[in-house]
């Protein structure tokens, strides 16, 4: 009896301890997570930095000065120490985040979160980002500057990881239940591959092929032109091309692959380039500024997450002193300024991802038809370890000379629904030129325009509009990166993988990338619109981001005199709706002709609207939802974007508004699904308006200023990067929208806003991002900039001249020295 | 007496060792010091629950409760039945249960082990 009592209590005690020490299904190990000595309780607050830190690997003394926004200002005496310390500090604040990006890019998320990530992982592995990153990392030589920078940074990250015990781990590791791995230069490259995918990873080719197959080249030419009707290109119209162009490959007789028939049918939606991934930047020259010297502004629009994609730092050595926004996991400053210059980036929307239809010899996919012969594929087996499963999953990827075959059999749960079956991908993201980081390395040190131009030669992908201003009164902008030398419309449709004329045949010479310096209009700008007008001798793509943001920025800057930091800040927060100005008169005229509409309160709200997407207006809600509905009413019957079988691209908004204004009798207004009726433009405009108001009323109640307010309907959320509920910020009050200069949508928006006023003595800079320096959700610095960001305010940035400078913003100083 | 010993020894040991060290500690103290089975259980359970609640309260207050708010939000999303209880309370209860049950049963097992040798 005694023995049984003992045994029972022992089994309960040991069993409980055992169970609570391991993950239970979706739940993490509860004993580990909840006990206050190691669990999540340990993650509250922000630990203050020690006065002295001894790190193995530091050569000379480094001073790290923290300001009141927890921005570290690093003063090192040599570059190795500088990047080592940068790695250490970024890891201290953002370790979980930076590793998460690399796990995603290398297709390894299922190792930590289990089966639900497997389709995303398969997709990312097939894209081959890990393979490219490995090759790039291996191509660095020991004596390379880049390799030294990457290695010092990795050593710094690892110095931080090494001294972590379970209780110090970022709380996400505790909740999800895994451990950080060692960092390496390869992982930094993965981080950059992640950016290549975010910025250059979409394609409309197969949807355009469906349009071509159904309607033929005439309709494509009419409805899907290669240049918009209304545009304000990045390089001002009239800028001379000061080079002799190289010959462009001849346009082949067939410009697209023939429809493949049932077996190779192009299945489904590749994510089209996301219209919300865009950015603004501009610089006004001295002729337009109050100070007589340039002012530069930049706000890259990315998915808004906590922790934020940016981390602020000042990095200083005896030969360099730079401040700006850094990508966690990446050495150096990505967008920023130094004493003499400031620079920024926006994405170039050129077509750098194409698909080739591949005709395999047989099901084994060992050979494919190319240039009149069978050519062997190479095969790569990808293995996926999945958390909670004892067996790993294998996936075979076939490579053609174009690139990897994305999907070779249709599967319901293919992550990107999107990629064509039996189609190989050619993508600039696979380019192995290894010098992107050096582009930023040299920009960090640039002193003038020539240094800027030299720095750009190192940068390859994803192509960016590099904007520049310096205190010698030079301003410039260059859509820069590796741009394929294409025949006109090459890659607008799915290409024929067997035809050598369809291959990419080289690159536009880098020095012939479009560029402009000190244009007569006194400012340079970009908002992802067309890089140039059609006089540029090379074909870059047929569709860029809609022109509205660019048009608005350019008209604001055109009108601006004696610009100050604050006037540029006001442009960043401009909520004016250029699209409304263009299309509203045409559609309101149609509504006005019918008294059923004019008595409608929604109609009256639009009449009274000042055409600004301000947060507490109801008109932007009606307008934004209506134009979306209107486009569906015009196009969905003829060009179904929703079709499961053959989804199609729809004409751009630019083309649609032109159709309404100048071709009101076009046959496209007729809804082909109504047999006995021929709809007119009037029917479509009025019908879509009524449908919009009805659906808003159903959802939000009768029109009222409270529930119909634009900010409520748009509801901007900044979610946690790993989608952990409770770790994000919801319903941020703000205006704007996609297509507005203040490009804040439901999930995307200005991820870093910066304004820098150049000066002969010392620049003045402002900036902030919707997040906080700390990646720790239990820290007050996790999201402390969000409220200010939502209001459109900026923080004055502390850019220190040297480590001894005094400032009321300085909170603490840490002396970092080597061990021994 | 066992209560105080378990509390103090666990507090020190957990600074260096994983959380489950409370199990062998409670077992040994239960074995050497406890006078009755219920006494051993409540000493073990009470000691760990008190220790954990006190330390968690301290940590939570010194960080303005930010972390608890976040984790609270997370768990409420996945366990809706907790919605009606303020999560500050439910989190302390869950934590006290985890520590208390392990501490209690371990001490009890220790006490019963000693009975075998009598």
C-alpha cells in the first residue's frame, strides 16, 4: 500500500514535470514559458545597457551612445569593430526578426512552426533564393572589403547569441519554442534575397497571355498599352540621353509562347507585382529651398510590421560618419545621410521576372526542347524538416538554362496559386553579382556626386531609384540596377522556352541606366512610376506603378518656393486624391443626370468633397470603394481576374478612366452576361455607384460620419511579423491610401519617413518609422513611434559630430572593449 | 518549516538551473522534513506558488505590465474561454497551478518515499 502511494505520487510529479517541460501540440512548453525565472515574465521592459561591455573580437575601444529613442550612436576606431558592434547591437534588439526573414527566404519556416508553413517553404525553395545566396556568399574572397564587413557583422551577431541563455531569448523563441542559430554572411545575403523577392517578385505574364489568347494583339495594343495616357516619368520629359545606345535584339516573329493546350495549361494567379509595394522620394535643389541648399525626402512603402523592417543607427569611424535606417541583418546604412550627402531609394518597377513555357520530352522531365534539340535539365532535391513530424518531406526541382521550373504539377495548396505549371522562371533575383552591399558601403562614405555615381555601379538588384543630394548643391536621381536588354514587349506574355530569340540577351550597359542631374525644374523625384518617357532607347516594361503619386509630388514641388523641412514633410503627408480629380467630373456628370442619385446623401458627400483622403471624411470611403467596384463592373465580364481557369489581367485604371472620358460608346461597357440588354457607360457608372452605396450601407449602417469615416473603413493594421495575435497594433488612425502620396493602406505604408536638409556645416535631419527600436514586445520602445507616425510628425534625429558631443537627448553610454 | 526551506532553496537554485529543479528540491525536502502527506503537499505547492507569484508580480510591476498585456492578448486569441476572466488574474492562476502542482506532488512523492523505509 505504501509502495502504491509512493508510486502514484511519483508518477504524477514526474509526469507533470515532463509534460510541462515540452511543447503540447500548438502550445509551447508551459513550465518553461510561465515560470518567472526563465519564462515570458523575464522579457518585460528594456534592460539598460551596461557601462562597460567586454566582447571577444573587439580590437580597440568602441563607444556606444544611446539616445532617448534608443538609437545607438556607434563610435569605433576601425571598420571591423564598427560592423562587429553593429551586428551585436542589432541582434540585441532584433535577433528574432532577422532570423525569421532568413528562415522565410530559405524555405525553412516549417522547421520552427510546423506543417502550416510547408507550402510557403516549397514556393520559396523552388524560387531558389537559398541557392543563389549560397553562391553569392561563397563568391566573396577572403581579402574582399565586402567579406570583411560581412564577417565582422556576423561575428558581432554571434557574440550576442553566444551569451544568451533561455531566459534572455526574445519572447517569440519561447512562445514558438526554438533556439536561434549561428549567424553568417550567407544569412545576410538571404536577408537581401528577401528584399529582392518583396520588391521584384511578381509577374503578370500568364494573365497577359490569357488576354492575348482570347482577344488577340489588337485589343492588347488598345487596352494594355506600353505607356500610360497620363504620366509624369521619373526622368523629366525632354532630358537628353547622353550616350550611344547599344543595339537592341530584334523582335522575333512570335513574341509569346503558343497556348500550351490542356496538359500544360497555365494554371492560376501568380501574385501580380503588389501595387502597394512602392515608395516616394524627392530632393529639391538650392534654387527652391529657403536655405539655398538641397533638401531630400524619402519614404519607402512596405508591409507594416512589428518589429519594424528598419532600425536606426549612427555609424562612425575616423573616416566615416553616417546616420540612417538599417535593415536588420545587413551591415551599414541603407537609407540615410552623412555630413555631405543624403540618399534614398524607391523601387524600380521594370519587368525583371519572366516565365518560359517548357516542353518536356516526357514525364521524367529530364530533357526539354530548346533550339531544335533536347537539352538536359538539372535536378535538385529539396528536403524539408517539419516540426512535429518524424519524416521529412522531399521535393524535386528541375532547372532549365532559364531558371527553375516553378511548379510542374497543379496542386490545390501551392502557396503562390500563381505559378504556371511546367514553366521556368527567369528572374533578376538569381543574378549572382555579389556587390549590392558595396553600393551601400560606398554611399555611406560618399562626399559628392561622383562618389554617388561610383557607388551605384556596385548595386545590382532589386533595381532602385537612387535619389541623391549634397551640400555642393547637386541633386540627382538614377533608376539603377541590372536591367535586362529586351526587345520591345519581351516578357509581357509567357515566353517560348524553346526559342533562343526569347532568351534574355544581355543587359543595358549600367552607365546607360536613366539618370538626371540638376534638371532645370529644380527638383528630382520618384514614386515608382515609369522611369522614362518612350524616348529612352530601351524597353523596361509595359506597366509601372500608377502615376498619381508621382503627378502629385511633382505638382507640389513645381509650385514650391523657399522649401523647408516642414514643407517637404507636408508633401509626405499629402492626402490629395489625383485619381478623383481626374475621373470624378466624368462620373459625377453621369450620376447628376439621374435625379435618383442627386438626392442620395452619398452623392452629396462626393459633391462637397475636397478630394483629400483625410481620415475622418466619408467621401474617400465612397470614392475608393466605388472606383474599385466600377472597374469590376467594366472589366470583370470580359477580362475575368477571378476566373479559376484562365484569370486575366484587367486594363489599368489609367486606361479605364480614359475609356470613360473619351470612348463612352466602347463595347466594353456592355455586360456580356446579360443576354437581352446592351449596357451603356451610364448604366455601368450608376449601377456600380448604387451597388457600392448599398454594400457600404449593409456593412456600416446608413451613411454617418462615425462608421463611414475613411480611417475606420481602411483600418490600417501593423501586425506582428510572425502574426502573433496581441503583438501588433490595430486600427491606426490615419488617412491616405494606395495611390495617395501618404500611401498608407490597410497593411502597407511609409515604413520610414526621412527629411534631410543639407548644410555646409552640419545637416539637419528628421525621421521616424511606425514601430520602435526594440523588437521586444514587452519593451516601451517596441512601438513608441507609432502614434507620432500616424499623426504625420517626425522626430529630430541626433546626428553627433563626435563621441564627446553633449546633448540633452543622450541617455547612456556603453564602453565596448575586447576581452583579455 | 518545509515550506520555508523549499521556497528559499528553489529561489536560489532557479537563478542558475532550469525551472524543473523545483521538483527534486521539493522531493528532497518532502522526504527529509515533512510530517504528513497533506503537510508535504501543501508545503510544496504553497512554497512554489508563493515564490512564483511574488517574483512574477515584481517583474510585472517593474516593467509596467507590458509583457503580460502582449502574452495575454496572444493567449486570449487562442483560448477564447478565458475571455471572461481578466488575463492578469488568469495568468497568475495558471502559473501558480503549474508551479504549485509540480511542487506539491514532488514533495508528496518525497514524503511517501520516506514512508517506504519506515
